[in-house]
């Protein structure tokens, strides 16, 4: 198979450019091409350029690249990755496609234009053996293939990225009829490993899987909303987290996608799906079309189903009243069924509780889910061969927490069938004969195959470890309310957090000591990891606030001491410890990572020491560890320690958080010895392999004695803080807190070069933490964060 090193991207619009950015994130070289402009811009005329000038001819692609650097959220992991993208144009540089191992077409969604580009530009310039793919969201891959030479078709397929490509996990893959199955499999594996995508294998049908089901669900919600006389925000109160779907629900999702895009997909679906039994669902009411005509397109025009309006009392959220044809202030609707369902322990139980209610929200939830689930069932084998591909498409492409067939199981298939039948809805053949769509036996997940009427293993890669499956097959060594020790094989234990938000609790700290002891006596090493929504948000702020309010400062100090001891136990364990952070690794979560032998982070890891935002300093060993790192780096490379201390001090004082794992290197939270995993499903497995690699010749670390930077460096830090305070860049209390951090991170009130132990620095770190807890301004910051989830600058 072709080793993919360089990729050509045809089309530098938003989608093409952001795909190019993510390819660069994966370490690939990219050639980004677009058409030659037909006219000069005023700026080009003023510069004396002509239509033959290279900057003019490459302008569209160059503008696409330039725009990437301004976008939020950022499409590049690091801005310097833009250097991996080279720009050009179709007319002058089509021959350079010969340099590319993979070419992706991302031009306008028009079949005639695509076929012309394939026949005139792409086909004649493809290198033998190179992969060609189209990013179409639903046009026929086989019709496009007809415009290609025979030799190119065997390597031609759909690779449908979802927007934005860096953040959306779903990748729909569809091979044309003449595509080599081995090439399709190879690309699916490559895209998973290198780009971090979740692959679903779709068929050559309009809108494939994600948009076919997702758009149907939104359109059906609109029809039910109108039938039941509900508002868009009442629907969104039901169609979001309450029913195992994203927080953006139906209409906020539509605003994100773009209402014009939604209408376009609906119209295409209606035109193409002539045999679909529910074709009429894709015909939207006139009032939606009028929204498009009025430029109410969603977030991109700052008005859609919702808009924000600034008032004298602050920003107000308005929703579109489709009956009155005007925006009205948000009513923030509440429903008893949803309130009651929030007490459920699992997503599936919550879903069942919502549809089991007796108010309007429960009825809407039932109707919309009933129709969507039945529609999904009837699409097999039309759009996909199995339930797994459909479920994954909806979870990865539309951020549903449960796929349609997982929802069937949560509700109970027989209960679902009986209730739907009472509604007078036709039940498709075979549904009532399915025992369940999924089952787990001996740590293996199986799905019910509708073709063979038997169970088959859910496909997984060799390096994929799913903790829930391991635990189901007696992989739990020890457990408590908020943490477990899971045996993931070959002597490696996973210390799994499972508290709310994975915040650090007292029993979790106990489990750290237990895990280290077990691994030292019985195993090869430890992975710090879990598969919740986030790695860890740090300390439990609510419990801290309670302790302060009750003046339990001795107990708080004891808890902090226990946290510090747990961090040190990880750092000086006699077996390797590898942290596997993802999403949020904040505060104490970051501190655990800093004390591990190595970090194997998911690419989207937001790591930082954020305690200053609530008036505190990192006291689980984090401030100490940055002090030690600065001193040791200065000694190793013969550097002045002061700039290194300043750098780490800024991390703490400004609560700097990496916007991805790649940024964590620059902040000093990760080192060159650490690794990044693109595919989230491989994270625990990759961390395990890193443990085993370290375990082969592991030499435990010894507690460090460092030469303290001392009071002179602390004074330099405080001098800069004073200047910032005088310039009104920081508040009086931020100046005070900064001084406290400066004293700790420089090793205390000692002369420069004084030998101090790590425990000495931990002791002053802990004392400083308690000192700040006693300050009312810190209490105000904590309470404000708990109430608003935003920092207070007092």
C-alpha cells in the first residue's frame, strides 16, 4: 500500500482549508489548490499585479490558508503547522498532484462540476497507486467514478469529513464499485490512526448515514413541534441531553450547521429519495424557507432559531417564534419529566424516564424518538450493513450520547414495540424478534446482525481497551465510590477515576496509594486514565468551600498533605506510571500528570494549573514540581534559572491552559519523552504499551534535592507583578496572590543556591494554600466560580 506522506487538497473554501489544516496537524505535507481568479482585486491593481502574477493566480488558495489562522476554534493544533501547507492553483499546478500520495476533492457540491474536475484536472495527473477521494456529503461516488480513468477508480472512494474537521470525529467512508476493498480498509485504518477519526462504512446513498438520520431527526422534530404547538426552545429543552443527544439539541444544532445548509440537504434529500417511505418529512415548512430568505441562517449571520441581543441589563437570548414571525425573549422552559429524569444514574435510564413521563415534554420525546428509531431500523441494509455503523455515525457526527439502536435497548425493544403499536404506527418486520441490539459476554461486546439474525462481535482494533468491558469480565481489582483499579492485562493496572467531573476526592487519594502498592507487589506498572467525559477537573471545589465555611482548616491542610503524598507516591513508585489525559486535565488532574513518569495524551487535551482563578495556588505538588523542573533544566543545560522560573510562574499566575496536547509541550506540562494519540479509542492501549516499554529497564526515581532559586528571584517576580498592578493589568489581590506563588515556586525565603528537598517545597506550598483559603477574597472567588462557572477578578 502507498505510504501517505503528502496530500493534495482540491478546493480552499472553509471545508477544504480546514481539512488541509487537520492533515497538517497529523504531520502530513499538504498541497492546497483552487481556481485562478477571473478578476484583480483593488489591492492587486494598486500593486501593479496582473492576472498572470503568481500571487494573483494563487490568491484564492492563499486566502484560504490565511483565514485558517484567524478562525476560532483554531483548526491548527499549533499555528506553525501552517508551514506544512503549500498553496497553488488548478491551472498551473495540477501536474504537481503527481507528488501526492492522496488527493482529496473538496470543491462545490455540484455533480457536473465535480465530474469535469475529475476528468480534466485530476484523472490525467494522478500518480500510479495514489489514493483519490471526494469529500462529498452525499453525492453518488459511483457517478463521479464514471468521469475517472479505469486505473484510478480502484483507489477512489468517499472520505466525508464533518465540520470542523479537527474537532468532529466522524469520517464516512464509501468505496466506489470498482474500488479495491484492501485500499478502502487501508485508508480507514490510516485515517483512524493518523487523523483520529471514527470510521463508519456507508453506502452510495443520498446523504450517507449521519446526515440521512440526523437531518431526518431534526426535520421530524419540526413537524412534531408544529403539531403539538410547542416553541423551538421548548423542543430544545427536550431534544438535548435529556434524551441522550447533544446540549445543542435540535435548533441550536441547526444554527451551528447553518439553516441554509439544512434546507439544502433537505431539498437534496427530497429530490433524491424518491422511494423513501417518509420522503415528505424532508419537505420543510414555508416559514423555514423564509428564514433563509431573510438571512436568518444561524450562527454565521448571528441570527437563526436563536439570536443574542445586548440590552441595558446585559446580553439577552431570544428565540424565533415561527407563528408570530418574530424573536421573543427566552422563557427557559422547565418540564417535570426532565427534572425527574435527572435523578437517573445512567444516560439510558434517564432516556427511559423522560419518555415515561406524563407531560408535553415526555410526549414530544416519545414521538420524535419513536419515529427516528423506526426510520433508522428501516434503513438497514439500505444505508449501512449493521447497527454499529449507524450508531457510531450519530454519536461521532451529531454528538448523540446513545445511537438509535442503543436507545432501543435502553427503552426496551418489546416495550417500544407495544407502545408504538398503541399509537397506530406500523412496526417494521423483524423488530419485535430482536432480543436486544447489543449484549456483552466475557468482556466482549456483540451486536445483533439483522441479516443473519445472530450476534457478531463489534469490531475493535488490537490496541483498543474499553474499561467497561474489562470491568465486566472481572477486571476490577479494587473499587470505591470514586475510583477503581482495573487489571488491563500484562501486569498493568489502570487507576480509573469515576467521580462527578472526575474531581479528586478523599477515597480517590486512598486508591492511589493502594494502586501503587499493588502494582509494586504484583504488576508491571500503572496507567492513570478513564473513559468519562474528561480526565479530571481537579479538586472538588464545593467540598473545599464547605470546609472553609466551617473553619475546618486543619482538616483542609491534612487533605492537601494527603494529595501531595499521593502525587509523590506516583512520582517515586517502583514501577512506571503513565498518565493518559484527554479533554480537561485541570488543576489536580494536571498535577497527577506532572508527577507521572510519562504522559500519553489524547490530541485534544486541555491541560493547565488553573487554581489562581479561584484564588488558590496548585498545592497537590504542582507548584513544587514546576520549581523542580525549572532548576533541573537550568542545571542540565547550563542556563540561568530565572527565565525558566518566570515561564512556569506565568503558567500558574495566568492559569494558562493548553488548547490541545501539542500546546502542552510549549507550556512545559509535557516533555519530548511524552506522546500524543490521535485516536481516542487507542488512548488507554497506547498508554499501556508505554508502561510496558518503560518497565523493561525501569529505574525508580529518587526524591530530588535542588538548589533553590531563592528570595532574589522571587523579588524579581514580585517587581514585575508590581509593575503590572500599577499599570492596572492585574488587581490588588492578584498582586498579593502572585507574591505568594513567587515565594513557593522559588523554593521559599532562602538564599539563592540553598539546597532544599522536595518535601520542604511541598510544606511551604501547603502552608501557602491554607493561607489563601483564609482570605475572604479567595472565598469570594470560589463562591463566584461555583455560582457562575466563571472566574472573578477581585
